[in-house]
């Protein structure tokens, strides 16, 4: 979204217009309000892939609720392992059963929705043993999910928009090398978007170094299951969350759009769930004041289906 310059908004009307239109000041005021509203408008990112009862990728994007979809997860890779994707009950990659997801990827992209492959997750076997290992993983991702070529593309021949780092176990080593290697592929034509889902304690212990590369386009910070910086469901206190958002994440040198990562229902997280009315009335008005605001991330499509959370907040995001 390109902001309208203020000098354009306040351009003076001609003398003739001033005499014939008494509504000009009102129109200017409305234009200013519209510009302010659109400058802080955000999108909703969603994680899809970890529950077979959450609908297809096409159905997900046809809701028109989401601007970004993270396909979760590639949860085995690195350190000499043969990479494996796990889409829970959606399909069986071992029998090439996930290649049909290509149709959904294209459907989403045709609606302007960016689709990323998410690496990691809470349960998996992944790590990087060296810079060379990071380059090998990057090459695999390029050839099997992005703009390269391979005879064994797990999700078919659709080209994803980028790679999401949801790294929550293991070491903090070499994720910056992976980000740099993936970013390098953007020089071959289509941009490779990089996104990440760090925990809200700042800096993130696993992704902090990678985020400092400045290569990530979108960062959806997880403000749940993290008591030091999440909403207090007992007292209703939002101060820890706002302090983390304002004084750490958006005040940092990370040159990315920052998203508020949330659980889409109380069942989706062990702690930190924010009721929709609290989010829209107390939190979003405060965090949208920064130019780094990008929107809201939700875990996950399945839980969002159960709660209707995105529908309740979309007009405020």
C-alpha cells in the first residue's frame, strides 16, 4: 500500500471550487482519515497443514480471510537426513499423495495470497550442521518447492512464494546461513519471500541471529505459550505484551513487517489466548501505531474454523 503524501491531501482547491463547494473541508478530513486507516491496515497469516479436518488449501483461501498461508511442516531435514514433509491427515507424501496440493497453491496465489512452506515445528528432526549443510538444504528447497527443478517435488510443480522458519527445537546455528542462501535465489527471477515465527521473548534464542540478517520480509512473533510477554488471561493485563511489542520487537533493528502471533482459540495454546473483543478494543489500537505493523498471525486453520476468530477480528486488523 502506497501512502498518499500529505501535501497532496492538503492541496488547496481553486478559488472557483472554494466558492462552489462547501463540502471541501469535509472531503479533505475524510481523505485524511482514510489515509490514516489504510496506512495501518494489516493482513492475517494462517498456518495450514497439521489437521486433516481443516479443509483443503483451496477452501482455506476461498474464505478470503487470509493474506498469507504457511504450509506446515517440512519437519525433517539437515545434517545429512533425507528431507520429509508432514501434512498430518491431508495426504501421504511417501506415495506422492501430496502433489495435488499444487492446485491449491495456485488457487491461493491467483487471489493474491502468498503461500510459504514452513520449516520446523514443535515435533520433528531438523538441524543444520554447517554452512555447507545450510546451502545443501537451501538447494533442496529451491529445487523441490521454489523455482528450481526436480523429479520428486513433494507438493507438485507449483512454485511457492517463500520459506517460513518456525524453528522451536535444537540449535541456533546456521539459520542465518540458510536465510542468506535462500535469499540469493531471488536473483534468479521470482523473489523468494522469507518469513519467521520467533517466540516473543526478545531476542529469540534460536532465530535471533538469522533475523539480524535483515533478510526476512514478515516476522510473526508468537505471543502465546510465553508467559513473560503474553496476555495475562487471569488478570486481563496487557502490559507485558505491549512492552515486548513496543520496546523490543518493533523498536529493534529488524527491518521486517511484524505480526502479532496468536492462538486462534483457547484450545490452540496452553496459555496466552486473547479473546477477540480484548484484541480489537485494547490491543490492536495500540500496536497498529508503528509503521512496522503487518497484521496478525493465527495458529491454526483448524482452530480458526472452530472458533471463528479471524471473522471476529478481520475488520479491525
